[in-house]
């Protein structure tokens, strides 16, 4: 049982992928940490806005 040219096509695809990844600059640890902190802050602000909208929709949520 043979795979035909599938093996060769997969090999070429992997080479193209490796070549594309090789040209990208790696992110430094400092910039990675800064980006993670910014993403977390953005998510917190979105969550806060959503909670405020839910409170307004339910009439304040008081006891």
C-alpha cells in the first residue's frame, strides 16, 4: 500500500511552514509580559462593563 505523492507534499508543506516561522522575530519576555498584562486588563474592563449592563437590565440588583 503506497501513499502516492502525499508524503512529498507533506514534506514541502512543512518546509514552507518552517521557512515562514523562521522569518518572524521572537517576542522578548518583557514585551510578552506587558502584552499579557494589557490583555488581562482589557478582559477585566469588558467583564465589568458586562456586569454593569446586567445590573442595569435587572433593575439594580438590590436586596
